[in-house]
């Protein structure tokens, strides 16, 4: 009788530079940038005042 071939399942990595982590990082950066633009518009000046 022939035993079935076991195909290993690939687990997602927990750390490092990977496509799914980079997508999340880029999306959060975009949300933060838009948030800062809206904040500066509402304040009438930049976030850092020299």
C-alpha cells in the first residue's frame, strides 16, 4: 500500500521584512500622513512651531 505524500504547510513569519507586513506598514503610514495634514489644516499652522 502506498502512503499518502505529506505536503508541509508554510507558516507566516513572525518578524522581518515580508510583503504582508510591508503592506500594513505602508497603509498605516498613509493614514498617519493624512491625519497630520488634516490636523495642520485645522490648527492653521504646522505641528512643530519654531
